[in-house]
C-alpha cells in the first residue's frame, strides 16, 4: 500500500465512481480499476460497493478513507515545507479579516507585504470574527483577525491594534450637537448595525444586555457605504471604529465619543502548535515589525 493507491482510492470515494475519479486524476479508467483491485487484494478486504449508478465505500473502506485523508494531508504538508526550504519564491497566505479592518486598516499593510514578497499570493477572506475563529480552527485559514474578548482556546495571538469605538450620526441628527454620548442615550435611537457574528454587532448586543434593554435595530447591513448613507440621511446612527471617521472625512457625518472612552483590541490569531508555512511566518513577522503594540492604546 502506497500513497498513490491511497490517492486513487480516495478519489473514487469522493467522486462516487471510477469514471469521474479517473477524469479528476487524469488517468485511464481501467488503470484506476486495476489499482483499486490490487489495493483490495493487498489488504484482503473489499473496500467499495460497486453499484450500478454509484460507488460507495464499505465499512472497511470508510475506515481506510479516514486514514488516507490524514496521510495524504501530512504528505502534502511535508512536500510543501520541503519546497519552501528552497526559498520564498512561491507560497500563499490565507488570512481572514473583518470588513472594517479589511477596508480601513489592512490595505497599506497588504500592499507593503506584497512589495517585499512579490512571489507570494495573498488570499483574503472577509467574515465576522466568530466565523473567522471557526475557519482558523478548521484549517481553512492560516491566520485571522479576532477581538481580544473572543474565545481563544487553542490559538496563539499577536495583539496589534487598540481602536476607539465612536458613534456616527448625521449632521442634522439631534445628537450631532452633543460632546459625548452614553450607552443609555445610544439605545434610545434607531441603530444601523452589522449582522450577527461581527464584532461591532456583538459590541452593541453586549452593552444592550448589560443595560437590560432591547436595541432599536432599524437597519442591518455589513455594507459600509450603505450604512454611511443611511446615517447621513438621518435614518439611524451607528457605532464605528475611529479610523473610519478619520479616513472618511465626510462633513455630513459626526463622530461622537462615549463619555467613558471605549476601545476594542484586535489580534492576529493562528492555531497553537499548527503548521505555519514559510509564507505565513513571513507575514506574521512582517505584522510584528509593522504593528508593534504594547497595550498602551497606540496604533
């Protein structure tokens, strides 16, 4: 039993038939059938139910499929690591970002990293911080940005940003004239909020629960330009990171801080003890150099 036989067997299981698997593997169907028969003879087990319309694994085949996946994944990781030892000429960094940070914080960092490593590919996934945590743990993402209040069991982190949360209101809104706002006042107004699972929505829900009130959600959207338009027209107010106000420079939007300043902390997270490619490590080192932060509120 070798890796090629396991790869052939797993392809048949996943494709549900020999013809589709042969096409996927780029080999002739008879050669694939012979290889699977040889594997069954070697193990002295029947691994597949060969139905008229679909091929499915036997109970013994299910067990082998699980082992085959694990072995092939480890072999692929070993091959990748060996290739990377020849230098950072190729590789991919799979990183997950919340939409606000992806729009207002990361663009110059990503461009600078690409300038230093032009041969590497950056694959950026936008999602809420809770979804990003799931994708990191599942191995779908190598790195992801999470908030410090998230459940970080099994993850290593690099804190890189502390950002103030402010309230955005339209220039004609009654709150536009106030210097500060508190949460009780915030929840007296119609709100524009992100979808569940995103850190600013969780920020709203957490503080509403602490006050024992139900937030007046008028609009729910992750489209930042749409949220800004709604607020600009006076149909609701929203909470944003201060960097949004600083970069938007919209005279029709007013940023109001909370009476007691409120901040959110962000970290880059990855699986503790998991394999990070040289490309991933290069990005992590770059972030450490570019975003030195010691919890003092600077960014």
